C-alpha cells in the first residue's frame, strides 16, 4: 500500500532567540515585576531552552498494558485526561446513577468583564437548569463558556486540524495540548471532555454572533472533532507520526463515535438575522457526531428584541414570556427523552443502521 507523503512548504514560524525573549517578557509589563528583572531573565532562559528544544510534554510515563505500544512515553497530562473520560463513561453507563445533563451557556458576555452585564444565554440556561434540577434523580451541570473571557488562565486553544491530515492522527482525547514549549497551556478541554462523556442529555444555548455561533462555542466545537472518529490510542501513531497515521487510516479506519447515543437540545436566540441557520448548523453538527435530537420542542431558534436597541435587550427578554416557556418545554422534552431512553422505551428510527460512508 502506497502511503501519501505529507505535503509541506508553509513558512517556518520558528522564532529566533531575541524575538522569543521579547514576546515572552511582554506578559510582565506591570511595574510590580520591575524588581524581579534578574529572576525574569533566568525564567526566560529556561523558557527559551524548552522552546528551542521542542519539549512539548516534559512529563511522561510508559503507556503500559492496553496500548498498541506499551513502552511508548505518553504525556501524563493526556493519561490523566483519558482516565477522567473513562470514569465519566462509567458514570454514563451506570443504570442506577442519576440522569446527567450538561447545559452549555455559550455567550462570551458576562458582567465580570468589559460588557458589564450578564448574557441572555445565561438567563435562558438558568431557566432550563431550574426545570431539570427540580426533577428526581437528576444531576445538572452548567458549563459557562463566558469564563474564557473573564477568568484568569482559562483557555480553549484552537484545533490544529490533525484529523484533516489523517483521522488516526487526531487523538481522543486531544493530545495537541498542553504544549509547554509553545506556551499553549491552561487548556480547558481536558476538563470539558468528561462533562460531555458523562452526560445523557446536552443542551446548548447560544446567541447569534455575525451569522454564526459564539467564538467560545466554535472553539469547543472544533476541539470536539476528536470525539467523532478520533484515535483513542496515541501509541498507535507514536505521537504525531504522520506516515503511521495515514497508514492506519488507509488500512480501514472505523471512525469511532465516542459520544454516540446522547440526546440533545439546541436553543439559539438572535436579535436581527441568522437564528434559524445557526440552529440548523449546531443541530447538524450534533447529529453528525451521532447524538440524537430529543424532539421537535427541544430545538428552538427565536428572536428576542428583534431590531430593538441592545440597551433594552434584557427588558425584551423579561417581556417575552413565550420564549421563556419554550425553553422550559425544551428542557422538559430533553428530560422526558433521557428518561425514556434510559428505561429502554425511546427509539430513534434507523439508529442501528450502519452508515455506508464515514467522514
């Protein structure tokens, strides 16, 4: 079998030492650091050493039994993320445990940073949380993506598109981060993956931002690509060995659906245009990962304060009791579907059919 060569030729992004030091020290502009210049120079020396020697994962241990290459040195960060996902999967499969719901407030706006006001997405999420939280034997977790804009050291780094080189190169969970040599740390996704895995039902509440989902939601969506066909064994490609990944895919990759079978609800609200398109886009994405819609009432796209001033948008939501009730109905629909599915009484027509073409 002929393995295609990796196409290369983009400009080299490697920094010389002077530019690296300039950029690294930019984060210490506060006068409080002025008395620490000698210490900062020593720290910068160490950072340059890590960067120039490409130490992406400085702490590793042998993969051990259960991996294609037990002797491969795996990142301890990846191992911890994998263990958290495995524990979350056990919770998901526990028939005696509570029904678990993940509610995602996707707006980047909050009163804890520049906008000075909470988002309507958060308010709608709270309505759903109150509905689900009042049910028996239920566990509800709210993932507030506005923390990316308001909380120190909270990041979702962009997807590096490993999947597009070869599906087996995209590891589940993502192994691209943290990358200590490039300063790509504090990545939130290793905490977010288990939340999705444990959930029986997921509700996403997002505004329309320029005809699209919010920036934080799009970052999370892209980084969930590894849940849809990603490789659960990084030792099978010895990290990011492109040729090995291409060979694995061409031998016949099974594109495992790591979030298959979970139920979803999508709430999209806008103020002028694009709500329907965004709702369809998010719902299609979830369907593509083999999550199932909870029902017609669980998918909503609405305008709140249509072409009204932004300054009065929360007052418009106060007055729009119909959309508030629709969100309650969406939450109840998701709750009913999850209960029925866990009791073996819910069926999605065609769910057991095999797709003739995988992505």
